[in-house]
C-alpha cells in the first residue's frame, strides 16, 4: 500500500490533569489499574463500534474517519460527531465517577481536512499531516471546554441538520494568547460543540 492523500474527520482527545493525577496516586493496584483498564476498554469499544482508525497514545486518543464519497460528507459528519460525543461522554463520566484521586476531566477536539495515509509496519497504516497536528494542538486552548470543533466541521451542517440532531455550536472568542504553534486564522475558527445541550 502506498501513501495516499485523503480527506478525513480527525478527533484528538485527552484526559486532562493526568500528570497531576499520577503524582497523587499512592497505591497503583487500587487507585490506577482499575481506571486504566476501563479507559482502555472504552477506547477499544469506540474503535470496534465505529470502525474508525483509533490509536491510543497514553492518556490521549487519535481517531480518523476517511471520507469515501464527497456527496456524503455532511451525513458522515453527523455520524462522526454523534459517535465522538458518545465516546467523550462515556470517558468524561468515567473520570467524574472515579473516587479521589482522579484526573481533572476529558477533552475532545475535532477538525476536517486533507491528510496522508501511509504504510506502517505495526499498524498496517497510519496518518500524518498538518490537520492532525492542528487538532492535537487545539487541546491546549480553551481548556475548560469539553468539546471544540474547527469551523471546517461546523460549516458542513444546515440549520435543519443541527435541529434534527440536537447539535449546537457556539463561537469561541479568540482571547487567548496567540501561539506560534497554531495559525491565528485557526484560533478564530473554533466553536464549542454540544448535543442536547450537554458537554
């Protein structure tokens, strides 16, 4: 299999405050291992139920859904947001329900764009590209927001689709300090995402 440019939905999520959580642990077998097993199981379920490319990276997750047919991009976007919302809600609840010590929360960032699928000796294939880097960097902005989407995702949907799926987006005001790691235009193109008014 050779390298190929593809258009795809991209999710990057991470457990926030994981480093501080780890430092507060005094007994691994009771305070960490059960949580880690549940975390891995939720990631596995997300992969198996959706069929997405899902790669766990410590306390983070990268998920990719290639767009097979451009005429279906809007409906595929609906499915990707619904599945991402369920996954985020489940992990968020896992964190919230854990007895102390616990991490701070769980955050998800989603974008849409062109990336490159390339062969990988271990995974079979992997993905690289600026849009993946952008999605990961979005984690470091608006840290109090659970789900944030790039405008490239939000602009796919009509008002009817938003209403039918109980989706809501709210523009984020770019008040945070600019970073050399993220373009100023992208900083101005971020929206919170909620379903049924939650998360």
